[in-house]
C-alpha cells in the first residue's frame, strides 16, 4: 500500500488519464472492474472525472469532443518541477509538444508530448494536485512501461529530459528508469514480431489481487482480453482492453516476503 501527499520527484510517473468516447460507460466499466468511486468535475472542467480508491484520486478521464477522432488511450504523465524547462529540453532532444502547455490554475500545469521515436506521454508540474495519491495497491497504478522500436535511444531521451538514471537488467532486454535509486518505470524494445501498425507507446499497469479473476471480469463488463495471463518475475499479468478501446495491463504482484 502506498499513499502519497507530496509531489512526485521529476521523471517519476505521477498520473494517468485518458480522453474517452463515452464517460458514463467508462465509469461503469472501471467501477465494475476496480471498485472505483468517482468525483465528477463541473462543466468548466468538461466534467473531468477523478477515479478514487478509498476516497483518493488514482486516475482521471474526460470525454473526447465529438469532432475529434483520436484513439482512446491511457496517457502516462511524468512529473516535472519546471514544465517550461522540461519542454525546452524535450524540444532540444528531438521530442515534440502535441498539446501545448496548459495551466489548470491551482491543480497544476501540464502538456502532452511525443518522444523522438513516436511514443506520446504527458508532463505534469504539480500544484494542489500531485497526481495519484494512492499507488501500488489493488485498483491503482503499480507500473508504467514504454514499448519502443529503439529502446536505447528512447531511454537516453528520457535521461536527458528528466535526469533519470538508467539501469539495464543484466539477464533481460529491459532498462529500468530510476529516480533517487528507485525503479519508477521500464523501457523495452518491440521486436519485429510486434506488428508494424502498433506504434511506440506507454503502457499502464493496474494492480489486482487475482489476475485470472480480473481478466474474466473484464470480459463480463464488455472489455476484451489479449492473450493469456503470463507468469513473470514481477507477477502474473495480462493485457486487456476496455469497451472504448483503451489498452492496459492487469498485474497480480508476487507475494511479499518477510524482511
């Protein structure tokens, strides 16, 4: 269990949200899957909705305008303590801003960008809203991972922009991004076996207590499962999609061991 009430260090995934084609259906699906409660903003926010675990925000979503036709995706926001400087850095290192810097007033400032290899991500400079107040427990985000065609180049880009440390795993083609000595996200390379039409992307992992049961619940709620539940050193996980098309992963962490 992890509850936080101070801003995340720069380079750490701080928040996930999405623009969905049906906000009510999104609430029904994720409420049924994770037991989320919801806090719905007023019309001045476009009814931006916060998903809550134990009354605390863990994720958010808004409704996509009817004249916009973008895929529905979960967006990972990386924390920054100086949005303007981070934007300057990402531009200098080959990134590009997709949604110009926006100021929400008290809650904070953000932007949506794309890295040089095609993966979109958000940046968040916290004000009164730090991002996810609950993480690493069932129904909340436990991991964020970049899938890219150039894992070495992409990892170096995020190092340059956010000053994160890079920690390649010795026995697996995977690089952890580290902040303050702690692993906060991962980068892996998509092989040629991954269809070319799948673009580089950030993937959100939500923690569950039982991956098999949660995958079955996804289908009951009108979502889809992509393949079987897979065993890994980090837990049992599977890839799923919600009824609006957003893809994410469910992971059942391994049992904790006594110190």
